[in-house]
């Protein structure tokens, strides 16, 4: 069942989302060749706690860190550690913030130094597919319209949508109904209503869509070794327009429906 949030609840998720947006902007500024993903994790946890939030991921089903840091062919759920970011990497960072009992969830993929043109195109297309999906988050649309929007942008660019990982409802819990695949048929699925809050998160591979879980039990990578990108926003469905609750300062002025 998709639980609709009250206006007051959406404000609470927005407050968590503001901390998270600032956290990701901070990480984008600090991430550079030479830094370890453990160092980025420490910076994230410090900022989140300093702002009065809790790092949602830490301890979630036993996850040992505050962020997921997933370089290159790693799609999602990378455990921060000794990995040292290198020139030419693409690095996906996913984080969650809980504040006042409500959760926001967001992710970005960063280009580290000089990155090849095809990798940059992967990042641009993935971010564009997220914006296309966010624009569908208003009354009168169906969940399939959101899923289809991602798929259409990604596949038109010649990339693949990861099928075994999905977006989700978010609110009191990080993962609520519904599941939101990044592919699907337009005009199908539940009708969107004001107050539904979703974490929409295209995970896009430069090569094939197949992924596998590593021996660490968490990190998920592409089977063919191709690069992968991940962007995510938490968004409240509005009557006429979506309200993105994790919009970063660095992207304001970008498409806001
Ligand atoms: Mg996330
Ligand atoms: Mg998520």
C-alpha cells in the first residue's frame, strides 16, 4: 500500500532532504583523486550529525557506513574503505538522512578529474533520465509513466537500465511501497496522488544490464565490467508539479518541474 504523507510530513522529509543535499554537495567538493572512500564516509557522517540528523544507512540491515561509495563498474552499495579515488574514475555516492523520524534518500555520480567523453555522457544521460522521471511525479500520471520516462531516455542513448534494482517509496522508513522500476509501460500502474513520496533512482550501465553481488554481500557491479552511474532524488508528488526534496544547491536553476 502506498502511504500518502500529510503536508507536515512532507516538510519533515524536506528538512532531512536539505541536510542530505548539503552533504552530497560537500562530498562533491571533497571527492578528488587521492581521497579514500572511508574519508568521504567520515566527512558525511560528521556533517549529518552536526546538523542534527542521523545517517540512515549506518546499521541498516548491518551496513557498516553512512554512505555507499561505488566506483566505476560498481553500480551501488559499495562499502567505503581503503579504496583511493583515481583520476578518471566515476564515483557514485548514495546517502540517507533521518531527521525527526523521517528519511530522505539521494545519490550522485561524480567524475574524478579528467574522465573520458563516453563516461561523461553516461553521467549526463543518467541525470537526464532522473529529471524526466521527476517531471512525471504529479497527479494524473501513473507509476508506469515514471518508470518509462527513465527507460526512454536511457535506451535512446544506447545505455542499459539495471533491472534487478529499483526505486521506492520513502518516509518513515527508507524503503516503503511502491517499488519503482527504471523500466516499464506508460499509462500503467497506480495513479499518482498528492503526498506520495518517492525515491527515484536510475541505475544505468554503459554496457549490459546484468549485475552481480560481490563476496562482501553488499556491493553490486556490472557483469561485463562496463561503467555504471546512479542518480537519485526524493520527490513529493504534487497536484500540478513535483516537489524535489533533495535538490542540491549546486543544481538549483536546473530543471525543476
Ligand atoms: Mg539511495
Ligand atoms: Mg533509494
